[in-house]
C-alpha cells in the first residue's frame, strides 16, 4: 500500500492510544519526512490504512519553524510533536496524544525517562512538560482560559450548541487549552448517550478556528473525597467522535468547576468512553492557573509502511 509519495515506503510506524484515543506514530529524527494531508488521511483511514484519530510525527524541534520558537521558550524541548487530525489538518495540541508521543519516544529509545522524571515537549500549543508516573504519564497542559471571558463570566455561557438527539440548542462555554473547546452541560447519562455525534454539532458563534465540542454530565454527588466526577463525550474537529480527548477532558472539568462555583475541588476524574483520566488545577507561573492531565499511554503495534 502506498500513501501519496514513495518517500514513506519502508518507514517504520507504531500504533498507540491513550484511553482509546488512538494515533499513528512516525519517527523522523532527521526532519526529512514531510507529510501531505492526503498521506495523513490515508494512514489514518480505518479501512484502507492503519487507522487512527490522528497522526503524530516525532521530529527534532530544530527542524521546524514552530520548533525554533519552542526552543526559544525552552531549550530543553528538543522533540516536537507534529500532530495532525485524521483528515490531514494540523492541530495545536492533544492531551492524550502528548502522553502517547512521549511513550513512543521512550519505547523507540529516542529518550530515556524513568518514573518521576520530566521531559519538555514542543507543540503548536507551546511547550508541555510531561512526567512519567508509575502507571502512565502526567502533563502540565499550561493555563486554561475562556475564549470569550466577558460573556462567560457574566452569564455562564457564551454560545449555543445544536446536536442531533437534543431537542433544543443548549448553552455552552468556550475554553482554550491551547486548542479550542466548547463545553455543554447535559442533565443525565441517558441524555448523554442519546446525543448523536456522527455529525458535527453546530456552535453559534463558532470560534475563529473551529472548535471541539464536549458534552458533560456532572455526577451525583458531584464531589466524593474531594474529587469532582463528570462523564463526557466529545466531537473533535477534523476527526469526529473519539473515545477520549485529553484537552477536552481538561476543558470539561474547567467548565464544570466554573459552573459549580466557590468550593469546587481542584482534582477531577473525567470518565470518557475509553476510560478515565485525571485533571488537576494548580497555580502556575505568572499567577495563571494551570491544568495537569494524567492517564495511561499504550503502544499496541509496530510495523513498516509498504
């Protein structure tokens, strides 16, 4: 099978996932393997390719213009996560993807990282610091922010979302995690299961570069042992519904915590169709609140492109 140019023939690949959010992973230490949108879409095709929610190319930051800016921010960010959605479009960041990316670097022998150690990674959403844990990885995702702060803080929402299976448009709030998200609160798990995400929800107004849309249901009770609990489904722009979305889990926790008001916890467990990820809010540099995402990363297959 070929994917648009002979240059990919013979290239090794891995397949990995984080709570079901799956990726094709390619190592390009020399920075010579440029990818076209058609190649990415072909590799991510679940019937005619390898299959994945996205593709990640591991390339030294020095080989990319975006990587040069990353190295100015943090000279230790030697590796860049060149991330593509399954339709071939570029994306700024992926919280599950960056965990799988670091695990890929480790399993390929490109970096050494023991439990408790940290590694700076370059992304189009800025530098992300990833630490290895006993059972996975945790990532400082950086600060979160409202895309429309005035509307959000004044009324609790800044947009309306329409989706198949929901009788009326629902209020939502848009949050950036380095990439855009719009979070909708639903009443119960039955409503969550009945929402049809085979087509993209309509968001009004739509953020300038599109948005991922999360549908979240707070647990009852919301907080157990100082940990907040929510369930979530997501429609990712350029992909469709996925089993998990790390930045989306962070955005859904941030929105729910905002709606819950004073006294809401800093630690959250977010249940997605592919498993559970942890989200933690903590004071970051410059006085801005940061978000940490934790969860597993698994490599399930390796091969060679024909």
